[in-house]
C-alpha cells in the first residue's frame, strides 16, 4: 500500500470522522484524506467504516468519488482487508459490482492514520433507501433489480467467491442500474485461501472463520447461523429475501433481536413455519406468481435451492411476463400491514440493520 498526503495545513480542531453521522450533511472544510476532500457523509451505519462523498483536491471538475474511511476503533480490521482483496479480484469484471478505484493508508487532519478505499460514487443511494422513502417497489422494478444483482453475483461465483451479505442496503443504484457492493464479509467458498500481492503487500483472505458469524442477522442464512460460510446457494437466498422485501415493502424476517433471529434460523420447525407465512403474504397481495421461485430459493435445505443466481432471476422474469400490466406496475403491497388511519406499519425499518461487522461467537444452540 502507498501513503499519499496532500500536504494541506489545517489549524482548526476538527471532530473525528466517526462523529459525522448525518447522511447528506455537508462536512466542515478541512476534512481530507489521500488528496481527496471529504464533502458529505454517505453512510455511517456499520461498525468498521464511514463512507463519504468526496472530490480530488485540484481536480474538482472530475466526478465525485466515494471514500470508505476505517473507524479508529473498527471492530474487525480484517473486514477492510477482505474488501480490498475482493475488489482487486473483481475489478472491471461486471457492471453490476461496485468498482474500487484505489486504496491505501491516509493521514487525517487530526494526525490519525486510517485505511481507506476509494470507490465509484453512486448518486442514487441503495435499494434500501428507496424502500425507506417510497415503500414497496413495482414488480417490474423489483425483478429488474434482482436480475442485475444476480448478474453481479454470477461473476463473483465464477471466481468461487461468496458475497455472504446480499440485502437491499448493499444493492446500490446509479439510475436504473444496480451494483452490488460492500464485500467485507465476502469469502472464497472452495476452501482455498486467497492470497494476492497488492501494491507490494501480501494480503490473505481465508475461506472461513470458524467459530464466528459474519453478516446481517436479518438476512443471514441457516447455514451461516450454524457457523458455515455457505456457497452460491446462500447468495441466491439473499436475492430472494431482497426480492420479497422489494415487492412487499417489509423485510422477510422482521425480528430486531439478533439472538432471537439466530434461534429462528437454526430451529427447523420455526424456520419452515415462518417461510410458509411469508408465502401466504405474497399470495394475499397478488404476488402468488413469485411464490415458487422465492420459496425454493429460501428453502432451509441447501440441496433444494437454486445453485445459479441467473436461474433464479430467469424464473422471476418468466413469471413476471405472465402477469397483467396492472399487476406489474402496482404498488398495492405497500399496505400489507395497516394500523391507525391507513398508515403502513414499518417500525422495524426505523432500526438500522447494519451488517454485524464485529465477530459474534457462535451461540451454544448453533455450535
């Protein structure tokens, strides 16, 4: 890795980058790293880093970039290395994967040395942002987003890489284009460690971290909750959960207590009962056409799931084609849960479900 400092002198005392937690708010002048002026916060939800919108100093006419800066007390430093390795392997291979532009160690105005990753800036936020603002998406758009995510995952799987945390918050938008990002929890699923020389440094990525859980409990698969990283079928399940959420406007699992969620994942009877109830919701809202592919993709038994994300996407598109134009473009599912005077019950979405970026010991029931 290389360290480049723009040499600017800043005399004012600036709060640490971790204190900037208002997405969209402009930062005070003086925040910079690696020759990039940090303009505003994009996201400060995770435990490992803050993402900023920035511009290269002296090249302000160039397009903005996204800069992920490690937090001083980041809970799992390995996640940052993972992301660099995965981005290096995938660079330029798919228009549906977020692209890394640079990485290194920079010095902030407060003198702290921080790892950073410079990425392409996607101005339209994430699919999760769209759901928070507008509720459920029309079926046509939901299937398009799912299909594009599947294309990105296909490229990852060809390199034997598991994303491991597919969810609307990691599906980023540039107009009508979806790009899957946030590779901190990605792993090889062929049991072979991945070693790359990046800027003269040997970086290692292990296939599994036995004894730890990584990912977002709300989107985690049963095999992940049991301490096994998973394979391509795990990621296909992630697309299926995201598809359900896009169609219905609410997550497939609405439990906010992480331990309770993990217990549900490893209890076959509870898991199967929950899946059955979600399939009933799909039918009740007129989306029965998607029941079979989603039900297959989220099956607790790996061998019964789709092994190829593109096959799942193809099934969705074929079923969408059979729907009426009104059903394709309707957003009626936004009223699935009604309380009070017609307002949609969405309390769980107000609670951030950031990826669990710290290591969580496997509970006794999952060991």
